[in-house]
């Protein structure tokens, strides 16, 4: 799905496939048949963008074989799918029974993270549509905040320098520009806009920038316009935006029993209060529930109205889209809907079969497109041949 900004920029909109489990290449192809193509059909779109998630072993297999990369490109085209961005945050096993802190491993001190990201870049260079200006890969914000000291910071600095060299060489070989976007997240080395600017001040901003997750930004209680302006003043590009909404509750003490339905064992649900109290998971926060409003790192469906006592941070999402693409110049051209938590929603909110999940993802994409159209963007008609 593409829309044209008034300045002429083609803005790509996709959904992230990390919502689907797939740890090998046959699994990736199966998820395209089971979910991605039906989402495209549900939307009535000739071409649908997907933000592909490839676990580390799949990325290595594809990076080692130009034949397999060509096969994957054909498989995508046959289904009316296109890829301009990859989600390189989870390294693997994103749908294990318990993920929690393991999603931050290996971090950017570890050569495996560098190898994984460069493998993804190699794959993406061959998957990009011919008319795409560039590709993007989102990645973790260096690592979890503990342990992280001077030794870790120095190791990460060396890894990022090697990443820049690798991306430069890839462009020289292929003619395709791939940028890597670091995604601030609660509890990590980079959580806030100011931390991102400080940590990435000395990297090469031609290749490295920010993945602005709008749910994470809401959990940090930051204002989107101010964050985007701060990045702009620092010369730090917003390479990619994750169009997402967090769970919000005005009176967590009064809603504690209902909140326990969101305290599930697979993912971390970092919680931040309006007064600045920080909890690494929702269960920890519930042990101290008080009168401060909370925002919880639990991605909720964008289009669905939350029932009281809950709300979604959709107003922050709207402000973020306005700051990024609502002005005279498009400040980001890769937008990825990333609600990966459908399978762990409370049972009454959870899709009960594949068809329901397809309808939900399609509704999120339709919601996002409608928001962008309200900001003045226009849909671009695209045929599968052009993709």
C-alpha cells in the first residue's frame, strides 16, 4: 500500500509479519498464504506492503543464496506483496512460550547482532521493488539497560561502525540503499528521545537513524511533535515509523482486576505512570497500583475502540503521523503497523481464528490509510506487474 505525500514522496504502508510465527523459510512462505495474501484480498488491494520478519537462521540462509532470494521475491510478487522494510528486532523464537527479556539478545555488543542485521540488508536489497528509493531495517535500541556500562557502550560503538561499512559496501555492490533504524523502547539503553540523540550523535546518519514506535513514545509520555523536532535538530533521520498504540488506564488501582487480563507470560509489558514511575512489567506495576494514570507497553488494535476503564494511545498516534507526514515535507516514508500482540490479548478481545485475525489486520491498515488521507496524502494505484 502506497500513498503520495503532497511533496511527491511515495509513503509506504505495511503490516509487520512478526505477528505470525515462522522460524524457517517454508514457514515464512506458509504465513504469506495463510495471512498476508488474505489481508490483501480483504482490503481489495492489488499490492500489499508487508514488513517482513525473518528469524536469524532464515536470514542467514537467504543471505547465502542468491537463488533463494530470487525465489522469495517471485513468491512475494505472485501473491501481490511487496517489501521495503524488515523488522530486525527479534533475533528468533519470538513466539516462544516465554520471550520477555530474551528479545533483547543478542544485543549490539554481540557480533551475532551485526551479522544478522547485515544478512537482513543483503536480503532486502534483492527484495526491494525496482522503483523503491531505499529500504529500512528496524532494530533494538542497543540493548537492555542492565548491564550496560562503558565496556558495553564501546563494544556497541565498534559494531555500529562495522555496520556502516557493511551498508556502504552493500550499496556499492547492489546500487540499493538500506538504512538501519534504532527503536527506542521502555527499559532499554535508549528509551527516550534525548537518550537516542545522545547515543547516536556520532554515527553516520546517512545509514543509521531512528525507528519511531508511537506506542513506545506514548509510554515515555513524550509529545510526538517535540520528539520529531528534536530528531530533526540533531540531524537524526526518522527512517521508519511503527504505527502502534499502547494500553492506557486513568485509574489503575480501580482497574487492577481487569488489568490482570493483560498481564500475560510471553512478552514484557513495561509500564510507565504519568508521574514518572517506571516498572519493567505489568505484574510488577500491579503490585504497587496507585492513583497515577498508566501507559502500558501492550500494543492494542488501532481501529478498535477500547472499553472503559481502558483507552488506547491513538491520540498520540495521530499526533505522530501529523508531525511526520502532515506537514509540507514527508519526514518518514516507511510506516509499519506493528500490533504483534493479537495472540496474547485477553480472551474476549482475541481473534478466535485465522479469518478474524485477517480482518483485524486489514482493519488496522484501513484505519492507518484513512488517517493519512485525512492528512492530505493520496492513495497510489499500483498493479502487481509494477511491484
